[in-house]
C-alpha cells in the first residue's frame, strides 16, 4: 500500500488526544537493501559517514550517505576494512551530481568531492531507509550490518 508505517495498539486501549502511552506504538516500515561502500567522509578518528552505491552493469551509482546506526565500534571495524582499499578517483559515475543539497541532504557537490576519500568498491553493507527520493537517492539511510556473502559486483538497486 506504500505506507510509511502503522500505529499498533492494545485492543482495550482507548484513544486519548494529546497523551502518549505505551499501549499505542508507531511501527515504521523500512525497506532494506545491500549497497557497496565507494567512499567516506573522514573525521578525526576514522569516518563521519560512508558513501554507498549499487551497480548498473559495470558502473557504480551513488545512492546516498550513511551515518545513522554506526556505533564507534562498527565505525572502527568498517574503517579497518576500507582504509587499505583507498583509490585516487571517485568510483561513482554520477558524482558530483547536479542535485546539490536538497532538504534531505542527498547531494554531493564538487566542493564536497575535495573532502571525501574514495575506496575500491569491495565492502558490502545492508542499509535501511525510508524511501528513494525523486533524485534517486536514499532518504533517512541507516546502517544495519556488514554483508560478506554477496560479491560487490552483484549489488543492484532492488525494486521497491
């Protein structure tokens, strides 16, 4: 039905306007998909966010930045895997993009490119998100886990 979520409640719980209750719970539906890490935005210790994408044929397309869901331990673990895979040029065919910054912060400008680090697209991660934007990027992306079973070249944009 394309819903963002539903509200579940205990059968015997009446609606009380303006009051919160643990008898009423919002349940969000979040699509999940595997993506390939193609870069990251560095910070003082390892990275602030990772840049992920998917393959169409032999070309890697940027899908979004992922920052949410990454604990310090996970950041360190991912950084150990990608730090030795640095490459001098951006692996994404659609960056920088002309979208720039939108209200969802999806764009990567030419100025942003100068501060980012690029890696060989080899590490696959699972990401949850709210939806794909009209510009073809992830909205409200959150890290779910590392996926070492699927080869990076097999990662495609899945139909929602």
